[in-house]
C-alpha cells in the first residue's frame, strides 16, 4: 500500500469523475439521507466515470495490495466505509449516506475486497483460511462509530489504513525476501488489521510480491556494484531502473521502496 493523493494533478489534470456524476451523486446522497437505512443503493457508485477515474488515479492497481486487477480481469469499486452493513456492529445499517461519496471509493481486486479462501498451490497443497474485507470496518474504539449521517466521521479512528488519508501508510509495513508483508513495528494494530482485513498475506499475492522484490534486489545490487566501480553511466542507468521499480505506477511499489531503503539486507539474501 502506498499513499495516493486524490487532489494531486496527473498530467496536469485532477483525476475525478465528470461533473454530471457528482451532480447525480449529490441527488442520490440527499435521497439516501431522506430514506435512512431503508435506502436501496444504486449502481451509480460504480459508474464507468468512476471506474475510469479510479484506474487512472491508482495507476491501474488495487488500492490495498498494489496488484494489477485492471489488466487481469474484473475488479471492484470498493467502499472504504461499507455501504450496507458493518460486521463489527450488528446495529449499524452501513454507511449508506456515503455510498456515492467519491472519497469513499477505491479500486480493489476481488481478493482484497471479497471473502475468498486461500486456494492451495503445488507447494502448499492445503487450503488456507478465507479472508477479505467485505463489510468489515473495525475502529480502534467502537464508541466513536458514526451511526447516522448526523454523526461526525472525523472522530472515528479506523483500524484499516486509508491509502488516500494516511500519508505515512507505506511506513506501517516491512517485507522479507519471501514476499511476506509484516507490521513495521510489532504490535501495531492498524498494520496488523490492514494485513488481515485485505488478505495481504495470501499465497499467490505473496509469491508474486517475492518474485518482483527479487528483481528489485538484483537492480539494487547492480547499482551498488556500479557505485563501487565508479562507472558514472552505469550508476545512472541502474539508479533509473531502481526508481522505475519504485515508481507509483509500478506494482508493489511499496515493497520496492522498502527494498531500496534496506538494500544491504536484501542483497545479502540473493
């Protein structure tokens, strides 16, 4: 997970749905507040305008795992605050009044957003547990839960990191050469819950991350060698390669940046 600024221009343009979408969203939000918990959420939140903007803003990646679902098949327009129910509070109707709120919408692969069993692989032939966000939205203190449109959201302290709010979200995690994602600090509840909620340790994701990180580590090793040999052109080219791996548009950019920051540890593992 890396921070994504929704208000940062991309190619000189703020990436967002068109004004008609926002106008219709405002009308639907007013209707939702009037209807209350009985409101039937329409598909406006996953309109093509939203999908186009989310793909561009998040570099065609899942907001949580940084995989590339848009190039592999269907993906979900995910509600950070769930629209229909909240698993942690059976009395909560869901944040129905935020169903059409742009800032509450993220691109997510189905494995982060929906509940899926961690299917067996050749090397790990027994299925792992089912996981995925679905309607989960734990808070650090349940007493702060916004129960209706009149309740303030800013007092909530979500356990799930928000890649568009938590500017330091990348710093919550560390990685090893096997592709495992771990809390940067042992016992950090937000890191632990984000990994758990979004199933960030699922096998195929972990293996893909490990393969990518091995490439980054090799690029870093080449850069270190170029520095040692004092070959200016090679120093520049290998640095550019590492920066390419760590760029926001790259899959698993957060892991790549971690490798670059901790290069000696990963070079030693090669």
